[in-house]
């Protein structure tokens, strides 16, 4: 890349990613020599960009906090993603971030090119956010610190309050943050318990990066979100249902979908459903919405729930 200004902008864009870059990796990305990279780093420092260099096999260059916020270099997709994210952030579970998001959004939209402003406008016009109930709030400083430790593959110490209020100190290798509605979860390897754990970020207190790097481990699940889902539902009871449905099997397959369970034809107008669910309320609601007669063989909890529901429905129908 012969054009020095263009190369400096490209170098600055890479350095704004929160990680350390080896000089050889930067040189390969920009198609220049390591000596040219060192000269360009010096130019950025002269322009006021605080680029820090670290020595050693894992050392390299990184952009650190300075006295002022440097200009951000965003491509089109990044600019759209940030704009949409700021609009969403006004109603999420991060404490005090709503007003700050509105201010940042106003500044960003002021400088968006017209082509990007149209893309954002179309997306916002076609999207309606469903109101969510109040839940625990996450300190944005804690969230940012945890995210930085996960990105930099740096061990993290923090105090943690369990569901029963019991406090503990943790040393972990943070892997990913997973947002689920009104809550944020940290997926991490707990070094002292020698196992993978999930932590609610709103219960994390006094997080401190240790400066110790770690090599990523293999996840027990295919990704962090799947791991969080498996842990969240592992403690819930699972009910196995056996139900005779007085309707054709093909019709029931269309209404229930593939995840409901196994539907076996009994005759042309009757079939059997073998399925499972975490709650009898969910099973009951699915069955009642089918619009056909049915007989519950298992579990007994489902029959009791249906009797209670029927009683409430009858009283409501008679105004009593």
C-alpha cells in the first residue's frame, strides 16, 4: 500500500480493534514491511494517537486510552450496526445507558452519509421493540471491563453473589457475554473449580483484570449461547406426555410443528402424541389450542392442571 495517508487510516482502523497486533501481522495485512509499520506507528503517535508497544512473544501494538477520544474509523456495516445498537440500548438492561445512548446516537446520525441514513431509517421504521418487564440492571463499567477481558483473553478476578446471596471470590477465564432479554450472562472457565460456569453480570462485583493471558479451551457446547441455554434449563423438571388426539396425524403435525414430539397415526381420524416439555402449563396451552378433543394418559400433573384450568374457565364463563 503505497499511499501513506490511506495506509495510516487503515492502520488506525486495525488498531481500534480491542486487541494487540503483532508487527508482522500488521505488515501482512497492509502489504508493507515491519520497518514501515514501525515508522507509521511513530507517525500516529506524533498525531496524538496513544499507541502502546509491548515486548515478548505475545507482544505487539495496541491503541490505549489517551487524553481525548480519537476519531473512529467505521466501515458502512459497522456504522449501521452501531446506530441500530444505540437505538436498542435505550431500553436494555444496562444501568444508566439509555440517556447516553440517545446523545451518542444524535452525534452519529448527524455525520452518517445519506445512503447509510436511509438504511437505518428503513430498518427502524419496519421494527417495533416489544416492551420488556423490569429486571436487574447491569453496571456499564462492569460490562465493558468484562467484555474487554474476554476479548483480550485475560484472566479476571471478581466478587460474586450467588442466587441465595452467598458471596464468593472467583478467578476465571472469560469467554463470551450472552444477552438474554433483560439479563447478561458471562460464560467463563472457573480456574479454582476447574469447570465451565455461567455468571449473571448484574451479580458481579469489583472485577479486576489480572494481566494474565490464557489459551482458549474447548467449550462443552457448540457455542456460548447454547451452553447458557443448557445450564438455564438443566434444573427445570421435564414432563413426558402421552396424549391421544382425535384428529388426523398429518393435520396435527402441521399445527404442532416438528419440535412438539412424535405423532403416530392410530387411524384416519386419531393419532398419538409422545412429547415432552419443561412445564405442564406449556403442554396444556398447546393442546387446548389444537381445537380438537384429546385424552391425556401421562403425566398426571397435566391432568390436574387441566382440571384446575377447566374450573377457572367455567367460573369465568358464568361470571362467578
